[in-house]
C-alpha cells in the first residue's frame, strides 16, 4: 500500500536529532572539518577555564564578602529589613506567577530555583547562618504564594496595586525613620552592592519611561513651545556623556541650590540617569510614533475621537509595541550603566567589587571577583531580554 | 426617499489646494436626508478628496460646507461633533490591529458617546449580526479575511449611530469574491434609509441602490442624474467616454 501524497511524512534524515546534525554540522566535508576544529577549540579553552574555576580559583573571596556584594555598607544588624523586602517581592512574584501564568510563571519558578540553588550553596559555604534560614523562607513563600493564588484571575487589579505599594513600602522600610528604635534611619549613603544597583536601575527605569513618552509626544506636538523644549532637551542630553551628567548632578547641582537644601546622593545619581535615559527613550518612542500609518489616525478621528484619545488608544499602544526591543535594550543598557555611579562615590555592585579588591588579603583576585560581577549582571540582563521576547510574543508583534 | 426631506449636506463653491495643485475647483452639491449618492470618475478627479472634506479629514480652503446645520470651520468642537455624526469606511479598512473586533467597534461609543460597556457591546453584537459575522467578535483584525474586515469597519462606523455614512472606495482593495459580501451590506444599509455618499466604481451597486449619481473629473462636478439617466443618456462627452471605458 502506498501512502497518498497528503499523508506522506517528511524524509527521515530531515527531522529529529540526526537530521539536524546532518543538516547543520556534517552537510559537506568542509563543514565536517569546521565542526571538528570548533569542537577542539572549545575543548582547549573550555577545559582550561573549567579546571581553573574548580581547582585554583579562590571563590572564598565571594563567600567571605557576600554581604558586602549584596548590600554594601548597610548596617549588618539591619540587614533583616532587606530580607523582609526580598520576602515581600518573593510573595508578590509567587502570586503573580499564579494569577497570570505563562511567562510570569517561568520567572516565578526561576526565582524559586534560584533560591534553592543559593540555599544549597549556602549550606556548604556558611553551614549555620541566618542566610540559609531566610533563603529557605523565601523558597517556601514563593511556592506557597504561587499555589495559593493559582488561577485566581480576580486578583489581577489588586496585584498591580500591591506592586506599586510594595515599591513605596520598600523605600520606607529600607530608609527607616529618624529617631525610631525599631526602624532607625539608614541613610542612602549606607546603601550599596546589588541592593543599590537595583534601586538605581528600577527607579530610573520607572521614572524615565513616562518622561520619555511625554518628550516623544512633545517633539511631535503642534505647540511650538512644547516642541522646542522637547527638541532642546533631547538633543542637549543626548549630546553629553552619561558620566558628565552624573558629575553635573553630583557636583554642580548643589552649587546652584541654596545651602540648607541638600539633595540625597543616591537621588542625585538617579536624577542624572533618569534624565539621560528619558532622552534616548524619547527618540526610541518617536521611531514607533512615526511608523503608525496615517490611516490609523484618520480612522480614529473619523469616529469622533479627540487628539488625546487618539494618542492614548490608537497611536501609543501600537507605537510602544513596535519599539519594545529598543526600549528593553535601553533598560538593559541603563542597568549596566548604573556601574558608572562608582565614579561619584556610590558603592553599587562594581564599587563594592573594587573596594573588596583593595583589601590586602584579596589582592590579585580580580578574575574571580569580576567574573562574579559579570555573571550577576548577565543573569539579570538576560532575564530582561527574555521577558521582552516573551512580551513581544504575547502581544503578537509583527503578526497583527 | 421623500422629496421634501431636509438638506443634510450643503456644499457651496468648495475649493481645495494641495500646495499649489488645485484639486477641487468649486464643488456645489446638496444631499438630502436618506439619499444614496454614488460619486464616480477617473482617478485623480478629486472624488475621494471631496468626501474627505465632509468630515474634515481634508480642510477646504474656500467655500462653505454645512453638515446637519453646522458649518465646518476650524472650531475643534464643531469638528468632533460633526465627525461623531458621520461614519466613514476606508479603502484599506483601517481597523485598529491591536484591538479585537469587539474593541474596535466599542471604542468610540464608550469614549465619545460615553455609553456603558454593556450597552456598547450589546449594540456591537447586533451590528456584527447585521453584517453577518457575529462569531468573529473576539478575533483580531489580522485573523479575518478582507471582506470580513471591511464589514467590521462598516459595523464600527455604524456603532456611533451616524446620520451620514461616507464610503471611500470600500471594495477597491478586496479580492473579487469578497466584493459581493461588502456590497450586500451596503445595499441593505441603503434600503434602511441611511444617507450615504459612496465613492465607488461598482456600477451594479449604483444601479441597484443609488438615488443619484455624480460624475467628477479634473476636480469638477461634471454631471449628475439618476442612475437611469446616467447609464442610458449621459449628457457630457467625458461621462460617456468614462462609462464606455468601465462598462464592458
């Protein structure tokens, strides 16, 4: 019996692992040769790196300075506050993963996996410590929140509110209050490490996004004053390196302000980064705005929608959807650019790394420390990139 | 159509320039309530530009246009008020790709008319049933065929309960087998008493539905008359020539 043409399967050598290998690695004699040369090269480099990292690398520098890397000079007896914040974020992630599912669930599960991995490492590195307890508590709460909230779509709106509220609570909890015994003030100059990196990046991202959208709209505005201001701002800020802006906000801003008004160091760095990112954001968003066909705007106007509604419901959603990759690229760049805050004496992750390396007992351990810092940055940058791909898929970019 | 119906669109000596190009050269036209008008003519004759001046997607630079008693000027409130009384269907559909069919239809009623979501959705479902695609309500435009998209566009315009409908070559971008489904909807709408201005080359539709036909050429209104007059005794040479070219 012969199969009819419409039920014929594909040839065996074109599907599956074997098919893939043949097609991609061994299709011709020179491809075969290239495959083996590449494998040999990977082996030479990779085996050297692996054997170094398992035998001669001194990873104890990371373990011994773990608290510094994570929170910098935050008072050790107050670190429980940071843990409470992490616990709260874990709970929110758990609930979010349960309510929304999909990609958010992937992130929730990755977070749980991360806690478990860290807990295992902690078990070997610092056998009895409160870190292990906190990590396990986080693991439990993220999973518990996930299973409790699974499938409860009604919580969505509450959840958005809880994230926003959490943001404010985080700042209050970390900063504390002057004169309080329970929550003594921890000024931002004592924030550091990954904690400070996150604070710089998250606040700058959250504030620069709406600013950038407004500037982009302003640049296309028909009102001359708004338009000129937007163009001047964007072009001026884009014409100056971020380092210069950081110096300006750190050193020159206090000169212009009255003496009794002292703006917090961290806040000044955040202001600089936000200003800088907003200008680039504006240009990215403008690219999206220009790509909207005039027919879309005419159709909306013909329905009687006024300009504000046309922008809000028709232009912006389509424009922003189109520029997600560019926007996320900008956020990743900003996340990494927080390292520039070291030059204005803020001890974020890279700053901590340099201060650790300056201690006599850890001299010469640059490789270990910088590999660790790079790995941390890569982990979170990749998470953002992954989230953006999944967001594009969910919104059907390029498909509808 | 009753002959004593009120005049809902009055155009007097309407001129329009694109930079230095004179595209409308003094159009005088009056449309009565409930009238179905078919505007035809060669491409570049200004017929699309003309119907776009009626809801001010194009601004006219001389003459007056009065729609439902309101004169079209730069007064932005007037423009929004008039636009919400006029539905428009475009050649390229212009559905909003990021919204579902239902959201496309309910957006303007909810935000311009301030209807509740339930009311807007109920009317949207009725309209989708009327144009024959109630089962597509929760799909995105890109998931529909061209003919279905154009029917959604008609439903979207009708959801505002307009007094006038403008059709700008609604079937020109469609595959031949989908033209009929759109024309059927338009025909049904014409019979229901809607005031319609249709720029189209579908002469079958004109014969069946039009009360009056208007021939445009070179930015001028050359000839007008009932379909019977236009098809059997066109007066003007250019009308004869154009009809001989499209009726074969």
